[in-house]
C-alpha cells in the first residue's frame, strides 16, 4: 500500500522518529559520547591553558576564580548542548534507520513472493542508490519469472519440458510459497 501512495505522487511520511531502536540508540549514543569526549578534552585544555597563564601572571588569579565560579553555568550549557546533539543525532539517524526498516520490510515482501513490489524512499533519505539497485534486481527477477511463465505455457506440447517446468514450479513454491507475478 505504501508504494502505491508513493507512485501516486503522495509523499510517504513516517509518524515516528525512532523506527529501529537498537540501531538509532547506538548511533545517538556514539555521537553523544564523541561530543562529551570533545567537550572534556576542550575543557581540560582550557583549564590547563588558563592555569598556565595564571601561574606565569599571578595578578590574574581573580580571573581564574571568576571562571571557576561560572562552572555550574558551564555545566548547564553543556547539558543543553548535549540535548541539542541528541536531538540532531536522532533526526540524522532516522534518515538512515527509516530506509533500512523499509528495506527489511521490502525484502520480506519480495521473499514471500511479490515480485511486483518496489522500494520508494522519501526525498532526503539516505540509501537511494541501494533503492535503485534493489528495484533493478527485483525488476530483473520479475522479468525472468515472466519469461519462465511464457516458457511453461509453450511447454504443454513437450512432456519432458513440462516435467522440467513442474520441478521448477515446485522449487519456486518451496522458496516462496506465496509467489505471484
């Protein structure tokens, strides 16, 4: 149903941002952890630089005390920045996880036997090259299946070819019980 609405020109809209929880949470955690490490390195570098300057110029001691008195404000700002990073990473991960989720569902649909199914991603999603390759692959397989059906219809007069086609049908039904063109 989704691909029919995409074909009709109506854009497909996902209602939730988190569609593949494990993947997206790991991605968000990795990005957030990287930002925390960067903040810690930057803060330690600033503290080291300021303490070096204060040690060389003792008259700047009140400046150092003023900076340290702002530590709670700095912590609040850091928490706000991390929240922003978390939100941005959720949106970015959605651009990857959404298509992956669609591909999983599409693979299940094709494996069940629907060779007419195609993947249609939203504008701005990642993996559009994979979409094109997937659709091309299924299209070629569909064309092959159509040719096999034509061959079966011609095989009625040849008993050996009819037996071969019956074996082929049995294998296809074994792999894809709901196979349809």
